[in-house]
C-alpha cells in the first residue's frame, strides 16, 4: 500500500495503463504518486527508457518521471493484476487493444478511456467500445483541458472523470487527483466524451484562422460558434447541456484552440499557411484525432439533423476537397441571424 503524496487517504488500487504516448505517460506519472502503476507500451526502447532513465523523451522531452512508474511490453503483465485499467490508445487502435486484454483482465474491473476520438467504421465512442468488447466492465472517461507537457512541468490543471457509477467515480478521483492536478466528477459520460471529441474539429478551424493571421477576434468567434455546434450535436446524442459549458466542453475547447501544443490546432495552422493535409500528417508522429474524426462527426451531424457549418468546412479541407483559405473566408461570409440560431 502506498501513501498518497498529497497527504490524503491511502489508495490501495493497482493500475494498468495501456499506452506510452504523451498523455498516457503523463497520466501514469500522476497516478504513480498515489498508487502502483504498470504502463504497457509496444516499443521496447520506450519501455526500457521509462524503467531505467525515468524519461520518455520522444513524447515528453523535458520531463522526469517517478522512479516507481514501471513499464512493460507484456500487455498481460500490465493487465492481469490490475484493479483499474486506463486506456491511452488512439481511437483507431482502441478496439484491438481491448480485444488483446480480454483474456487477461479480471472480472468487473473498471476501464477508463483517455482517448478523444470516434471509431470510424462504427461511429462509436470509446466507452461504447469498452462496453461492446468488455461487457460487464464499468466504462468511464478522463477528459478536460489537459496539455501533457504543462502538467508534467507542474502547472495547475483540472480534469473530469465521468462514469455512471458514483461510488466508482469517487474512488477514481483519488487515483487521478495529484498535487496541482485537480479532478472533478461527472455522471454525464456521453457529454464528457463528446466534448473531447468534437472540440478537435473546432481547433483545426481556429488553427486555420491563426495560420492566415485572422486575429484574436476571429479566433474568439470561431471558438464561441464552435461551442454552439458542439453543444447542439452533443445534446442531440444524449449529453447534458451544462456539460458543454464545463471543463469537458468549453475548457477543453479553449485550451485546444489556443495552445501551440495542440496537435489539432497545429494541423489547422499549417493548413492555413497553404500546406496540404497529406504533407502535414506525414510529418507528425502523434495523432491529430480531429483529422480522423471529421468524417464521422459529419455523418453523425447528418444522422441527428444538426447543422455544423464550422465542422463542415473543416471536413472539406481535411478531405482535400477545398483549400483552407477559401473555406475559412466562406465561413466568415456566412449569413448571420439570431445568436441562438444554428450557423
């Protein structure tokens, strides 16, 4: 049993964390302050570096990791004894990793997603995939305005853990809450999850404007109108309106649309400078979920009868159907009615 560094009650849970990217490693470092963590990653070099040098320079070049954060390339080792599984795998590889752990996970162990994407073929959220592949395991999500490098540098941040079971959520708060990283609870899994997914599309739009030097007034308009789009679709899909005004909605949206660390904003910024989406993606070693999610988001908007003009423009650009410059100007020229109207 380990004593929490924040001086709170002890956390006696073993955590299996799947994924050695920037956010997965950051969450592993936070949780390791409270209880035991075994992180799984495919790359042997990454695992050896975490265990021996207590760094992950590929994804977190300036960060020092806790010495008691352990890593393995054996997914069974990470999962078999775990009381909670945390999955930091990009959306398109999420299902396969869950399939890989089916034979190793203990019954009824909660599974928490860190991913902010949608499965392309099924349009499913990550918690829906958890319920599909691992029925009987409580499914939840940790989300919010969380830029990994800032958190590892010690800056204050806040996040939300959402799950239907309030008892489990309270225990998960103890697992994730660490120092200046404050974790709130929410029962609205759908809203919290969709907020994290949909803001990526709007961040690409904001980046497109920034890449063209559109100015802060324009960025503010894109963020605000983008939030209206996110809320319309999120509520139509079963989320609660107030969720989108909180950390999982507005909070995550503002951080992702304004930070140079945001991969989705960076994609938009480069598009705004006139570069092609293929060229931009080929240079990135981390996933920009908004690019992959755009077709699914537009399909859902059509399915639920929700107008999303900003998301539609982004979709056209990332599908190479329109230049960013023309799309962004077209967006600004859209007719305006009442602020409460769509569009």
